[in-house]
């Protein structure tokens, strides 16, 4: 479950980068 959580966080950061 930790791996999935990390993946979600990584995706969120990746999507937040261009938005910011």
C-alpha cells in the first residue's frame, strides 16, 4: 500500500509542477 501511496504523491507533484 505504501508503494501505491508514493505513486499517488509523485503524480500529484508532477501535475502540480506545471500548474504552479
